[in-house]
C-alpha cells in the first residue's frame, strides 16, 4: 500500500535546518526573496525607460543574504550598507511603493525624492545606503559603539562588498571594534567582482573572512545563496554579540546576475558563468524546490504567489510614475548650511 505523502520535511533535510525552522518560515523567506527579485527586475525596466536617473545598482541574485540576516535580528537592532540597498530597504519593512517612488525621484519616496537609488533610510532600523565605498563600515562601528555606551543588548550589522574589503577605513574600524568588543557583525557580501574586477586579480588573500584575524576577530565563510544557512550562522553571531563576544566577521559568498550598476555591461565574465550560477545555485529556485518537495506548497501555489507579487510591484511602479515631483523649494530644506557660508552669499 502506497504511503501517504508526508507534509513535513524529510529527516535528512531537517538536519540541515535550524532547530526552530518551520514550513511557514520557508514560505516567508520565499515571499521576501521573490519580492526583492521582482522589485529589482521592475526597477531595471524603469531605468531602461528613463524613469530612474543617476545610478541604479540591482540586488538580483543576492536576495538570500539580506533575507537570512534580517530574519535573525530583533527590534532595536540596526543595519547599514552601501549603495546596493533596495533589497535592504524592503527587508527592513519599507513599502515597495515608497521605495520605487524614491528611485524615480518623487516626493512620495522614503527620502521625499532626494535620496534616489543610493541613499534611503528606515528610521531606527536601516541606517542607509551610502555612496562612498566602505564609508558605512566606520559608521556601523559607531552605531555599535552607541549601543555599548548606552548599555543595551542591541546589535548592528554592517554590510560591505568584496571591493570595499581593501579600504583602509575598514581595518581602522576593525581595530576599534575589537579593542572595545563592540556588538557589531561585519558582513562581506562577496559577489566576487566588486565593480568589475575579479577578486583573484585585486586581492592577495581571497579568503576575506580571515581579514579580522590580525585584530582577534573571528571570521567565517558562509554560502550566501542559501537563505537557511545564512539565517543559522547569523543567529549564532547575533547571540554572541548580545553576550559581549563581538565583533564577528562573516563572508557571505553570493553572486549578482546583473552588472555592477545598470550602466555596466559586465563583459569581464562570461554569459555561461552567469547561466551556470542561475541554473545551479539560484537562492529562490532552490528554496522553491525545497518547499515543493516538502509537500507544504505545490508548484501551482507558488505560481499564484509569484503572480500576486508581480501585481504588487506593478502597482508600486504605477504609483511611483503617477506621484508628483518635489517642489523646487525643497532643494533648500533638510540641508546643513554653515552660517559663515550664508553670510558670504549675502555680502
């Protein structure tokens, strides 16, 4: 007699998951990663139509990194990153409409149209995308210092890329964080090409998780294409930081499917390489397979989910395009101006 299909994950799969993982959590991760993927695809379309100006750095392929990390944090914890920040915004709880409106420079955007693709914030939770390579590392270290100074158990996650890993300010921040045992997790999103140079051509020691060793900072390399592995390792790192055992360095091995920015044709790598990663390591497709194989959802269920998210993103794009642009008077608001400069202008 054929056995009834088990709705739960098989034992061998359970051994690969954190102890508290559930099928609902798998589903949540799938939705969150798919939301980021569809948002970024639409952003790329709008950029191509001339609706988004300036720079635009897409997160397609790296969705498991922020999804797994964010799921390990609690209220009061903070995140800061560089300019590839759309996914971080959505993961922090910003609405697709507000983020898309910001990308298109509209007043309904999260920064009222002034920040654009590279400078967005969620008050008290996400402290920005930053346009200067590596600048977020000392800033994130400062956030962690504030938490320790105030005597709370909050943790800061500071993201930066493999390209920023060679910045001098990164090592200065490492030294200070280690000296003061700050509650900060440094996450290197190693997508292997920085702005367009393979890691092997720019960095003498490619194991970037070893970069903290000179300061006594523990490091670990993680499969950044596996959202469950990211969650498991980040949860452990967060727990250590809350116990005063920070800082910690995590190198998450990931891959971006598009160029460094929308203006980058990415000729420094082959199409075959990109297709191979998509076919074998895509974080969304692999999680989708796990969900379907567990019997929790069917292929048809997840297709409906995708359709719903696509509809949501289309609404966000329509909202952004229909929203008004900021009034010209807004150019002089929210800006620090030195009184001496103002006096000179009035002379």
